[in-house]
C-alpha cells in the first residue's frame, strides 16, 4: 500500500512532534514550592565530608530568603534555585530528598555545601 505524498508528510510531521514531546518531557516532575528551613548538614572539600555548623537557609513562601544575615529573593528554575539581592547572586542545585547543594570554588579548591530540609511533625524534627 502506497500513501500519497501529502499523507506521508503529515505522518512524518506527527511522528517528529510525538518523538520530540517524548524526548523533551521531564523525567521527574519537581514541586515548585521549596519553601522551608534547610539545615546545613555536610561540607565536602578535597573529597572529604565534614559536619556543617553553618546557620540554616530559610526559604520563605513569599519568595524571600535568609542565610547568615544575607537577605534577598529566590527563584526556582527547574532543578536550580537562585538566591540574589541587589549585589550578589548564588545558584544551587535542588536534589531529591529535600536537598539543596551549593557548589563553589574556595581558596583551596572546589567546595560543596549540602543543606537538607527539616520537617517538624508531632514534636519531632527529622530530615525529610
């Protein structure tokens, strides 16, 4: 059975659109609301993990944040959150398990700071 040239073109276009939708669709939907209090749990430097004693990162529902006296606004873009004020910007990756990971180049090489969201329930605080 032979299809008309116009029908072949329509089928080809439909296949391309369907294939592009499948390829470009996100593999895992992420919630856009990441507001909450995140505790600094670990710092990785020189391949070694160490406990973190930094102040918590607080992402407020109104789009503002607080971190060690630094205040500003944040925006979520896919798997990334960008914190900014009128002068500075910092970008961190959002990971499964309510984690936010900042990566930057310190004076001794790459540094990774891991924050995890704390969920309070029935007078218990746990990593969530």
